[in-house]
C-alpha cells in the first residue's frame, strides 16, 4: 500500500479541487456531480492504461534509481499537465489557428465548441497514436531474443522471421489503410500524422542507440546503462498515445475540461504508482506472461485506434479488450508457474 500513498494524497487534493470547481459553477448539486464524474474518469483512466503500466514497468525495472526517479517525478508532470491538458489544447490551437490562451478560454467558456474541435481532429491523432503503438507491439512480437513465448511456436516463428524493417512496412501499410478510409480533403493530414507517429518511434530508437554507443565512456556509461533520455522519451510518447484515447473518451462523459484534467490526473497518478508497485514487487518476474498480455493489449489498442479514424469503437470495448488480455496472461502465468514447480518436484 505504501506505493500508493502519494496517489491517495494527490487524489484527495484533486477531489477537493473538483468539489470547489463544481460548487462555484453549480452549488451543492454541481459539487456532488463534479465529485462523481472525477471519480469515474479516474477509474476509466486506470482501466484503459493498465497495460501501459505493465509495459512501463517492463522497461523501468532495468533502469537505475536516477532514471526511475526522473520518470516518476518529471514524467508525472509531463503526463498530467502536458499530455492530458496541454496536448489537447495544442491540437485545437493548430486546427483553429487560435492561440493557446484563446483555446483555453474556449474550453472554459464554450466547452461544447472545444470538444467539437478536438473530436474533429480525432482521425489525425488516432493515426499518430495507432502507428506508434503498432510499432511498439510489433517490436515485441518480432524480438528474436525473447526466450519465453506465450503463443508457443507461432510467436517463436514470428520472432525468428520478423524484422525491424517488416515492422515499419506493416505500420506504413496500416497508415495507408487509414488514408484510404478518409475523404480526399483529410487524406494528406491523416497520412502525415501516421508518418509522424512512425518517425517519432524510429527517432526515439535512434537516440537510444546513440546513447548506448556511449557506454564505453565510464562516466556517461554509468549514467545511462540503466536508463537513457531515449528510453525516457519512449515512455513519454507511449503514455501520450494512451492518454489521448482517454481524453477523447472523457468527452463522452463531460465537456468540462477542468474536471477531465482532474479525473485523468488521478488516473495517471495511480498508473504511475502501479508501475512502481510492479517494479518493486518483481511482479513481472513472478507472472512471466504479464508483459506478453500487455503488449498484445497494446496491439489491439493500436488496431482500434487506426480503425477509429472512420469507425466509432465504444470506449467500454477498448477498455475490456485490454483487461481481457491482462487477465488471460495472468492465468497463463499462474498455470506456467504451477507446471514448472511440478516438474521440479518430480525431478527431486
């Protein structure tokens, strides 16, 4: 429970702010409504981002204390204020040509107009996030060094024959598929967004590889051997890809941008705490297929985001699909552990 103390403390503060905001705008009824919606949004964010926490933990557990602390301090500020508040404002700003101050004023005074502008650019954001997440999944699937395979020989063959080039090719084909679904006036912007998503993934990998080459330097190598700015950027972009899906889903519940930010911030804090818990408790070592399940959940989310450029996918399906993969992977991990213990006892 100690891993979640900060999250509970922040939750109390943000809930109090939600009550104050709701009371100022609608009295006691407004305060109670704001409190309820904020709680719902927090739970929704955690349910949509559980697989994100598992993937974060799979990367973070190899980092040293410095990079872990940086991700859990600076990273949470970027996640809460950058990805869940500033990023949507920037999207509307670019789409409308208005300044950030004017967009913020729109979000507060005319939330319906703000939500409409944000939703109208969903296709571009979905193409960006979907392409990035698809490469995350394919990189895991095509990992030839992976010794444990959840899907048996199928996954093993994928690892043997899949390459980084094939992953990029499949992501490009997925982006072109999205473009084909769009009307002529949106094709270029959606294609550009998808290509940017692929480019960001490749750029982060390139930065990481450059830093890894510096490990020969005893000082720099000591700093980055268990973490790097490239890996930090990777997790932040990954979080951005997850978070925007939550932002869009939040507008189906309320158009109040302040309540949305408070609710999603609560969820983001608990996702970070869950990440720390998984790292500190060695959960990924105990449940060996949990990381697999999280990556397959990311693969499904990538396909959902890419298809959502044209077709509406219910938020409940998005959330449940990820939870289903996590649940099955946990069951498989427990089964695998029991079988391994049984084999050891037979040998003894």
